[in-house]
């Protein structure tokens, strides 16, 4: 059986399905925006009616229009739920295809599918979507579906079009149990960092709308900024110790492969930079003057640094980790 072929087909199919899920969640957000607009119009009509006296004809017209608005709001609310459920179902389908693709790649290579940037990216996308689906099941985080499906679409899309490389044996430096430990920890912590980064973006949008008094549309359907901020912190608090272990495991692996624990290789250096950024985030969360938007910005910078570490460094800089590039 040609596992490599079926792996590629499954991963390409996952990109299409994730894109459809993204469109479904986009429609969900758009429908919620119409619900918010309908409610705003209804509120203005009630205020106008109250200011216009007690005319019976006026009250009848307003009541009819209010009833119409209520019916339209209920229909729009149903559309929101339908699009949301379709988005989650498609995400689950895309996740299953991604898992098939990753497993098929591993079977084709006869090893763990983490030997290069292509394999790491598709595995990381599985971890990110898995974390999201678990939170949908446990904590009803469906409202995070739009950014997650966008990230999964872009991630797997880049993997199958730009980062793809044929199955090949591991280079000698990767034949170590510490390599498996290092990559596994990086994938799990990276998934948590990415979900936390996406939550930080939503936090900034929600907080800004709350400060302006313009919370409407889909933003009105997601938790308040304080709840989002707490969820963001929990994801980062879980991921940071694991990322610390990732860096330490990488150093032990480097001693096994190259005879030194640390050599300021570009990959090692940027992993340390990413660690420092997330350490700054956790410190900012414990400092009153840096909570809120400032801490969220640091988290977003950390997410960007994470992906530059695993993609940008491979593409732009040469070093001992160059085997992981395309």
C-alpha cells in the first residue's frame, strides 16, 4: 500500500475541508452580526415609541414592527447555530483527515513523522485543532472556530504546497530518543501557545468593543474580556513549563548529537527568544500595569516568534538545524 500517496491525498483534502469550515464560521459571525443589528433597531424603535406619546396607531405599528424584528432575530439566531454546528462538524472531519495524513506519513517513513518542517507543520496543526475540539467539548469554545480553522487552513495549505518533501530517512543527528521527546513537547506546548495567541486576539477585539460600548454581533455572543483573559492565561501557564522542558530536552539532544549542550545555533537562539517572550507575558500578567491589552500583545508576539522559530529560521538562516527545512 502506498501510504505516502494516501497521506498526501488526506492532507490536501483536509485543507479543503478546513476552508469550508472557515467559511461556515464566517457565515456564523455574519449571521450574528445581523442579529445584533436587528436588536439595535428594535431598541431604537421602542425608545422612539416611548418618546412619541401614547398614540394607539403608533403603538400598533411599533408592535408589528417589533414582532417582525423578533421573528427575524429568531431566524437569524437559528442560522447562527446551524452555521456554527456545520463549522464544528467540518472541523472534526478535517481533523480526522489530518490525523490520517500524519499517520500515513509515519507509516510511509517507518518512523515518527517529525523529521522535517513539512512533517512538523502537519503534526502541529493536528495538535492545535485537537486542543480546540477538546475545549469545544469541555468548555463550549466553539466561538474560537473562525481563527482556528483559518490557522489550520493556512498551516496545512503551506505544508502541502510549499513545505512538502518526499519521504526520506532521518539524518544521523535525529536518531535519538531525546529527539522524540523534544519534538513531542514542542508540538503540545506549541498547540497551547497558538490557542492562547488566538484567544489574545479575540481578547483585544472584545476589550476594545467593551471600552467603546459597541459590543455587538458575534462579539456579544462570546464571553467577556475578563473570561477570555483568564482562558488565555491558563493556556500559556500550561504551555510555558512544557516549552521550558522542550528547550532543556533540545539541549540534552544537542549534547548527544553534536557534543555540546548549547552552541547559539539560530534555532537554539530563537527558541530561547521565544521562551523569554513568554516569560515576559507571564510576568506581565502578574504586574497590574501590564495586564490586559499589553499582556495580550506580548502573547501575540510570542505566537509570531514561535512560528518564525519553526518556519522562518528554517527558510532564512543556515545552521545545524538546516535539515529541518524544505
